[in-house]
C-alpha cells in the first residue's frame, strides 16, 4: 500500500469512512511521480484511473486545433482530477501536466467501481465531489462570459497568489492568460492596472497583494 491512511482519509471521496474501509481502499491505490512539464494524462486517450494530488500541483487543460490552451483548473494536494470520464466511461476529456515535481495517487477505474459496489456509502461522497466539480465549471463559464479581464485576473490572484504555504504554484503570465481565456498581453495590462489601483505590487516577477479589500472589490467578490 503506497498511500498513507491519513492522506486517503483527507481526500473528499473517502471522507468520513472508518479505518477498515480506508485500509481496503488503500490496497487499490498506487503512486506516481512526475517532473515539471511531464504529461500525466492526454486528452482523447482511454480513461484508466482517477488521480489525487499528494504533493505539488497539476494543471488540467484542453488544447485547440491551432494550439491555444485553456486551463480549467490547478489541482493541489488533496484534490482529484480525471473524475468525470472515470465514471462516465470513454476517453480523457482533458490533459493534465505537472507544474513542478509532483506526487499523485491513483486508483484504477475498475478498482474504484469495485470499491463503490462493496462500500455503497462511498456513493454519497462521489455525488458531493462531482457536484462541486460542476459548480467550478459553472463559475468558470460565468467568469469568461460576464467578468471583464481585470476582474478575472483579480479573482484568480485571490485564489492562486502564493500565501507562503509552499503548495501554490507560481504561474507565468501565459498560464494566467490560459486560465482566464485571454491573451498574455491583456494579463500584463490588467496587472499594471491593479498595481495602479494599489491592490497589488509586482516585484521581480512576484505578485504581492497589498490591499486585499481593494482586490476583492475589483474582482467583484463578496
């Protein structure tokens, strides 16, 4: 068993389960390591497993025919990726790439289905996790449709700006643009605007939040 019971119990899919059940699940879990830039999943390839980030960060994205990238989310420790195709069947809907050295745990599709049949209490956790994934996608569509670029950048900074815990990745302006559906140049202009508003300070390629209330107001969040 490569996954610790403490980690398994921290994963939303397995929250609230007792020790014997966690041990049974742990026997199906495998570990995988990757370096920055390594592709963990390829869009369009057959789905084989559900993954959980143990350490590091993974970006989940799609690439258009002309090479344009749209990042859907940055997956951090304790969260999962490749959820939907594992349960719906078919192929991977997105690709996944390591943003730095990462460790992930996985459970094969067939093993996950067997565990759910054996421990039906897992089904409620599955429903909760997939419901949250839908909410995240709705929020992304809402941002892309109704929020101006500077507001999107401000909102993203609130979620992804480094907070000293060592777990949040440092994103390039190109990656930021791919997350919010705009051009890198527009991200640069938005950062300059936020700096002029006194909400942030850009220092040697680091973005420091100097006025959290102002940044939240500019992001349009409560």
